[in-house]
């Protein structure tokens, strides 16, 4: 997972797009009838690894995400030790073009890059 890698090998900055707190939580949202926590081998504890990321983090997510509920992405943003910005794209679902190459996503990436450049 990218946050684990970023904790071990710090990049200049990190953009997380529609991130989830951990895989167990997302599994429980979509498969309430299964004992998800016991079935998963890999939990992908994004927030746990994010605690060790010491670079600016930008979180971009859609307000209508049907895969990763927006409250999950907001929780990730709240947990970022050095949050650059959290960008909620109104009306966007998980795989909508706005979250792949939309203006708000691109602007967030550019702003993070400029922040990093200014700080060096």
C-alpha cells in the first residue's frame, strides 16, 4: 500500500485519491453479512501507516462515492499528520472522470507540488 511505502521511503508529498481507513472497514460496509475482519488476510491499515508519513498529504474524494464512503476519506484526511488539503469533489462517484483527470484533482496535485517546491 502506498502509505506504508511512503512511511518507509518518504516522497516529497503524497496524494491519496478516495482513500479508506482500512480494508476491513470498507469490507464491512459492502458485506455486512460476512465476518470480514476474520476473513481478510491483508487489512491494509492505511491510517495506521499514515501516522508515520512525514510529508504533505492531499486527499481527494467524491461526495457521492459508492465504493469508499466519503466519511472514510474524511477520516483519512483528519488522520494525516501534515495535511496539505482535503478536496471533496461534489457529486463525484468513485470512478467518475472528475476523480481521474478532472480540474479539481489536477489543481490539487499542482498545488501540492507548488507547496513542496516553495518549502525547499
